C-alpha cells in the first residue's frame, strides 16, 4: 500500500502485522515448525469435538486430520483432552524446572517474567482458533475442570520453585503473590492481544511496562 492510499484507519492493522512479523522472525525455524505442528493438532482436536463430541474423538483421528503421526502427537500432548484444551504435555513440572533454571541465572523477578513470557510467546496468534476453542468449551463443560486443574498444577509448581529462591518465613507468601500477579499480567495480555490484534508476546511486554510505570495501578 502506497503512502498516498494509507489512511489513519489503516495504521493499527499495519502495526499489528509488523508486530506479528517481528515475533515470527524471533523464532528459529525448528521452533516455528514445532509451533505450527502443535497449532495444527490443537485445531484438529477442536474441530473434531465440534463435529463428533468429546467421546467421539480419538488421538488417532486428531493426528490423522493434522497430518502427523501418533508418535508426534504424544511428543506434544499427554492426552486428547490436553490437545483440545491446548495444554502442553510438559505441564507444571517442566515449567517449574524452567523457572528453577532461570533462577540460577537471574533473580526471582526476572526469572518469573522470563518464564511467563516464554509461555505466552508459544500461544497461537489466531483469533479464529480462540473462537473455536470457546465453542468447544461451551459444548463440553467437563473440559473446564480439566483446564482449571492444569492451571492449578502450573501455579503450584511455580510457587514451589519461587519459594526456594526467597529467604525468610514469608517466602511462600511472597512467591504466591508474585505468581498470582504474573498470571494477572498474562490474562490481561491475552485480552489486549484479542482486542487490538497484536501478538501475545508484544501485548505481554506492553502490559508489563504499564505495571512497572511510575503511576502503578495497584
């Protein structure tokens, strides 16, 4: 689009595309392939649930529609439900280990932020896919409890890892507060990403900058 035909209304969309391209370029080829394969399986799982219901979906059917082997499926997901929800098989334990690894390199605050940004950066920048997931979650209420259980597991592992990095009797309380704030930032980032059409990692950085501003909101 030339400068002469670009209008003020076009600019947000152009900026969003540039943000998305920059985020894409920051990923290595191998990581992009892994992410694309993961998204394809997640999408296939959601589509199959809408078509056949949760009980009518198998791992084999998900893999076949996504064009991958069942072995590849289990490299990413532990169950068909995890693929439907979009929960990686690593779960809370591996996230806890990644946090511990970061804690060896940097302080608790930077370690927690790095791990949470890494997690959101792997989420698909696809509003259509998120709408598809909303339809599935509405159709199959059982999935809500599974999703909540996974989230609790992740939070528990992160709090445990962060507690080990703090001194004092209030270590667990400080760790709990830090993780809860981190998840609040993450939820807000997803909301910003959806409402403004920017990639989630950029939204996370923006929300974190706002949180760190001289005029704190909390």
